[in-house]
């Protein structure tokens, strides 16, 4: 399934702060912690908790967040299906990076061991 230009633009313009509370709710509902969520986000993007808060306060879009991110060199190891899209087949770089984050949050919520989530 290929993403459309409209889909890619919608993801680019979505604010990190509008999605972040859903990540928190998802992982906490499954017995994981916000600290674990932050560890996963920091592994992927290089951003610590303070930087994430700044993005939320600034209402930064995913486009802005990932433009400033120092993506983990092992991010390409994140594979699978998320929201009906096979991650490794997504051609748009930004959309693929956002789906990396979604996949990591899903794995955390599903109780996967942190070593596996962080591709160690």
C-alpha cells in the first residue's frame, strides 16, 4: 500500500504535541511507563524529555521535529506493518520516520522487551 501525497502532507503538518498524549495513554494503559516511552523516543530521535516538552510547547510539527532529529543509525531495522502500511515500503522519508516512532510505541505497549525495541 503506497502513501499518497495528501497523506504525507497531513503527517508532516501534524503537531507532535497533538499525538504525544496518545502515546503516553497507550503505553500507560498497558502497564509501561512514561520514562520507558521517553527512552524509546530518545533512542530514535536523540531528543531528551526537556527537548520533547519544548516541541510540545512550540506546537512543532512532525516535519520540524524530524528535521532536527539525529535519527538512530539502526532505525532502518524497524520493520513491520503500522496503520496498514509496511514501514520498509514507505517511500516518503518523513512518513517512514513517523511510522518508525509509531511502531516503537506499539512494541512498547505490547510488552516487548526494551532490548528488542531498541534493536540491540
